[in-house]
């Protein structure tokens, strides 16, 4: 596994780099045999140290976490524990994938029948938002449950995917009430 440890506004010594490498090796080997790479960025912000940790596991799974503390080791431990929790959840979902097929189908049917009312229109005027950055990404061909899992693992608010059953591009997103929403195009066009 390739582990990259860098520092911003601070010097990352050999001891911290070795500690990060050993800890990440231990965490990833516990759940996966083939992790590809990890990037750890230590940044000094005032009296706090912030750690941004990004782990690329097998099959295009990217996990991210952040930790903050006055001590760099403690900040890294916060971020590493979050990554370990995400890996544990992912591994558990993989194991329960086949057993939960009928429950997932029931949830899909319930989701298709649920209608969410749109919010009231706000007068925006002629001001259009500026697009700051665009990125090109591969859209995976997966189920709705797997899309929700990958969104959770990537720690993002939205995830676009191609539904393996319908072949249509769909979106799952985190709602303000804590639930996961699913946006599917209507079959009428």
C-alpha cells in the first residue's frame, strides 16, 4: 500500500510518518487485503492540528475523514477511527449483501411510492450561480442500496449512479432529516 504523509504549515517528522503508516496498514489489512493508497495531510490552523485522511480501497471505493486536535497524533487518531468505522460498515454490508436482498427490494418498492413535495419557489432574479469547478467521473452500474453505501463511505451528500435494474442514471442524497433520498427519472420521459 502506498501511503503519502504531508504537512502544511508544519513539519511532519519521521516518527509521525512511521506511526501513520503502521496504523493505516493495520486498519486496512484488518478489513481488506488489497488497499491501493492513502493520503494524509497534516495542517496547522491556529492552535489546532487538522488531519485530512483519504483512503482508496479496492473496487473504486474512496473514503475520507477529518480529525482535529491540539496534538497531531490525537488528530490523526480521530481521522483514523472514522476511516476504520467506514471500513467496518462497508465490510458488514458486503457480508449482509445477499441476505438483505428481499429487504432491499421492499425498500425500493416503498421508495418508488413515496412522493416528496417540492419546496416553494424563491425569487432568484437574474443572478445565476458561477460554476467554480467541474469534474469527470465514472458513473458506476450498481444497485440503489450499494449507491447509498458508497455515498456514506465517500462521506458526500450526493451520489450519482446507473441503476443496475433499470439502466437509468439516478441519484441518492442525504436529506436534512437524516434519511437518504433517491431520485429516479420517470419512465414517461
